[in-house]
C-alpha cells in the first residue's frame, strides 16, 4: 500500500472504523479504540540532565541559532543581567528616556538587584497586565524558563509566575532568559515529560531569536517574537 493508505488505515484503526478488523461503527469524534501504539523512539538521552555534555550541546545549538549565551553562577547572575541591560540598543546613546524592562510577577527580585537606578522595571501581574502597546514600548523582558532540550536547542516557557504570560516574552524586542543547568535535558521526550506535569498551561517553545526567510532566503529577524535572545545559563553553587 502507499504511504497515504497506510496513514489512513492507522487513523481508521485508532477510530475503530469498519474495514480494519473492528466491529465498531466509528467516526471522527468517537473515542479511539484500545490499540497498542509502538513507542520505538528514544525516551531519554545518553547523558544525564544538567550534565556537562548536555549543557555544552545546548550552548552549541543556541549559538548556532544566533542566540547569545553566558554561563554564570547564581551569585554572578544579577551582575550579568545588569551588564546585558546596559548593552541594550540605545541604552548608552539615548539618555532622554530611562531603560525600561518588563518582568513577570513571580520573577525573583534578587535577579534584578544589580540594575542601576535609571532602569525602570515594570511588573506584569494578573491584576494589572500590561497592554500590547505597553509591552512594545519597553526595551526588554527578563524571564525564567521551565525546561530546555539540548539536542534541539529549544527552551520552553509554560506560563509559571516567573515566566509570565506568552505576550510578555513575545512582544518586547529583546528577551533575557534565565535557565538553570538542572533544567536542561538531552531529548524531546524528556522535555515533554517535564511539561506533562501541567498540560493545561500555554507553552512557548523558543529555538533562538525569532526569524524567518522569504522566497529569496533573506533572513528577517523579529517577525514573530524577540529579535534578540540572551540566554543566561545558571550553574549550581
């Protein structure tokens, strides 16, 4: 049979439709039949989550995607964030307006402790969410992350209080994302298992800064999200 026929036959079998050895009437929207689904793919990587090899692989993938990566200790994190904020476009040249950041309501206050007094931090809270226009006017966003996959170079946010709602990390032009090394797994199945603890949460999968290409293969950044992605990998103490 053709590949198309094989796919359709599997769908019919899962729905219990006639012609597949089942007696159920079956139609789209009915409960699927109790069929065994083969799980022949890898369910875990060769290296443990957070190991040196996994972290190095994530750094390699992120840099290949044109993200900026820094590895810091927990004590170095506030200063690293402050340094990145000082390097934001216009931060040094345009003194007419203060640098403005947005932070989710649950982001650790200590992460922002080293910011200078001329940096304004706007907290986005469920009680007082910023509008899309407000977010677009800000210079950058600082968030935590839920999990990262080293093989694909993907970081996932799932709306926890330290990550905020999706608009917070998608509208500002620069994203500073903090990822702990113990959140880094090697494979997609490992990543999905961690996310399965809260399947109801909206997720944002990030593989480098937002970019797309037209038919001429001209790369355009910042179309669907932040133009610039900074990843701060925080190692254990």
